[in-house]
C-alpha cells in the first residue's frame, strides 16, 4: 500500500515548491493533464502558460503524460504550452516512464510525476522511483473510467485515514 503514498501533497500545481524540487536534483516534470493542468473540459490556457514559462526558466524539462485517448485534446495543450506530450499513456504502466527516462537520458530520481490520482499518477511515479506529487483535482467531474478509479482511490484514502495518515491537502 505504500506505493500509493505521495512524496509531496499540494493543493494545486501552483502551490508546489519547484525551486525546492530543483535543489533536490529534479530535472524533468511529468504533468498529468485532466484535473491537474486543466479541468476535463478545459480549453483556456492562461495561468498554465505562465507557470510552464516560469518552469522552463528554472531549466526544467516538462512533458504532459495523459491517459486521455483523445490525441486532439492532449495535443492542443502540448502545442499551446510548447511542451512534448503523450496521450493514451496507460499509467501506471512503466513503459511510458521508461521511454521518458531514456529519451531525456535521466535517472528516475531526477523526475517528478505530478497528478491528481493515486492509482495512475502517484502509483506510476512511485513504481518507477520518481518523486510523486499529488494535487487536488481541479473539479469533481471526471470521465467514466476515472470515476471507477476514484471509488478505489477513496477506499485507499480511508485506509490511510484510519492509520492517521492524511493523503490530500485541503
């Protein structure tokens, strides 16, 4: 069950201490898309562009890794933010993470996975050995498959709450 515990909790992507991550040797930030960078129907790009621009100035490599199977949606965000992207990633499977590590020629401990779901984003980052950062979902609305995942996630959160461990930061 420890593989579901995030290394870092934050309310949103805007409250993560990126300078601290840089000092720890993180070189690559892997962002989830839906309910992490934007809500599941979001199209407007404003604050996200400012954040990504600032992160690039800090010399981070940045990539969107989404389980969303609609390439057009993920491409819209990747192209607008001028960062690479992967759709239909099948997180938490390791294949996508291994390809990223190889492409950027980095070690897993130099990567941070940022997302709103324990079962995909946090588990995937933890399995590969990256820093895992859990944020709160932007909105409570989810796609159908994510709703199933959320019900399992809620059981995991309750398990940890019984042990006195808080998962989400509110």
